[in-house]
């Protein structure tokens, strides 16, 4: 998925993301079923769809909890060590 498409999808409402998630899961189900009967033309498409589903679920979860702070980067400094004077 291209970065412009990701940004465009990310800006959708939670309801639109949920609809996209439903469609993607249905598509993945059909593709897996076809692949179990006969080899798919592009077996990597299953992986791409699985990742797309995870991406959509993450964005839906982020929209549900907008007040949560992003995790901060950890510092390598030792907090117990006092500066020497």
C-alpha cells in the first residue's frame, strides 16, 4: 500500500474504516479459500491483506481512544546516578 493511500485511509472516520475492514476481511477469506483449492496467482496478497487488516484495526483503535499519549522514547541515562560536583 502506498503512503498516500495510507494517509488518505487514516483520515477516514471510524465508521468508514470499519466498513473497509469488513470488506478487506471478506476479500481475505475468499482469497484464502481459493488458495486452499488451487494455488493463487499471487500468494503474497494474503500477507498484504493480513497486514492491511492489522493497520485498519490499529487506526480504528486509535480513533476510539484519542486521549492516549504516544509512548515516550526511553533515555539511556541512569536516573540513580547523581551528577558529581
